C-alpha cells in the first residue's frame, strides 16, 4: 500500500475509533467501511464493524463482518472470538461452541492457557457433548501438567502468560470490534479498616469541590467560547478531577464529554474517564476505553502516551486477558 493510501486508511480507522469512544456507533460504521474500502485485504476494519454491529444489536450483520475478517486472516483471534459472540447472539449455540473450540486452539498455540481453558469451558456450557467434554478435560489436564512439571535442561519456568510488559511499547491485542472475553470480576468485598485509638485526632473534613469546580467550569466554558481549545480542555479535566474527588461521578463524566466535544482524541480526557469508570465499578467500560485508546495511540500517538496508558493497565488490569500481549 502506498504511503498516501496508508495515511488515508489510518485516518479512517482513527475516525472510527474516535466515533466509538464517543458512542457514535453509526458514524463509526461509516468510517470503518471507508477503511475497508481503502485496504480491502485487511481484516481489522471488518472485525471492527462486527463489534459495532454487535453493540447495535445487529448480530447477523456482525457475523457476516467477522466472516469477512476471517476470510482475510483465518487465524485472526479477535475475529474468531467476535464470531463466537455473534453466533451466541443469533441463538446458534452449537456453532458458537465450535468457534470457541477454535478460539481455544489459537490461544493454546500462543501460550494463553487460562484463556484457552475459559473458552473450552464456555463451549461445553453452550453445547455439551461427550466428545467436547472429553476434549476440554484432556486439555485442562495437559495445561495443569505443563504448569506443574519442572523445567527441563535449558528450559525456562513455564508461565501462563504475561499480562502487561514491564517496559517498552505495549502491543494492543484487541481490535476495536473485539467482544469482551468475559465480564470483569467485581469487587471482592470491602476491607474494613481497624479503628484507631479512641483519642486519635480526627481527620479534617473534606473541602467540598463544588465551588472550585463551578469556577473552573465557568473558566473552561469561557476558554472554549474564545477558541482556546487546549486551555479549555485542560480546565475541563481539572473540573472532572475535582468532581471525582467529591464523589460526583456523573458530573465528572459530563465535564469530560464537554472536553471531548473540543478534542475527541485527547488522551488526558479519556484517561480521566477511565478513572471515573473505575471509581464507579464500571470496569468493562474502563477496559473498553483503554483498548480503544491503545488503538488510537498505535495509529498516531507518542511513546509517552503509550506509557501512560500502559501504567493504568498495569495498575487496574494486571491479569486481564484483554491486555495480554500476543504470543504470551
């Protein structure tokens, strides 16, 4: 692909990613279709369209897009996973189980043992046959034996996978259209702090954030009206941070949305939204945004931005298969 054509492809993909981040799913479909027309041989736009169509409840169309992606790349794990989700949505559980068996095979080949086990168990749950159950049991035993066996001469200690690399650029495995592998685990229960001494000095009361946030919001609005986009976005982020500290999550999200109207691909704003989602327990939303943000950075981002996103992933999703590097 020539450089000008590749730039057009990247811009269309980026526009699709931004539209998804902003919840404009029909716009995202338009952009991904443009990307697929520019680079017909690439599977990513088709898988991305599949994910958007699933979110829109158009499962049959999503299935066709995933099939298009797999015709271009038969071992494309993202499309195999998405195809399984689309088949489930269509009520075709036996075929979905077959797709999950294939997904498990691909994950085993890349050392994603826990994820392979999960896919096999789900396949059995969807369409339980004696042959499938025997296969799943046999694979689980092999995984356990491999992990328990001591390393041979010259071998490294076996590992299941590495969630996030400690250094260097993070490979982002999920395409924009990837269906979530499993619902993120909820809180495991609050840990109650032991009471301190009876005469301990009470902590100072938190200062309400609303007055500061209101002043900052007025400043941000004024900057936006004056066309000072960069300063306005920074002010909206400060407003969102103040509202987060005060526990006003909905208002913080509103401030972020105002910033996104000015700068839809701002890493600062999207990372702030991630923190709000994490504050409120919306871990799937946070994970989806991080995956999309990673795709944007891959297309047109800096190493510094990549490291910022990687740090959040490492802290918030240390063992989430959606962020596992390929081949780990």
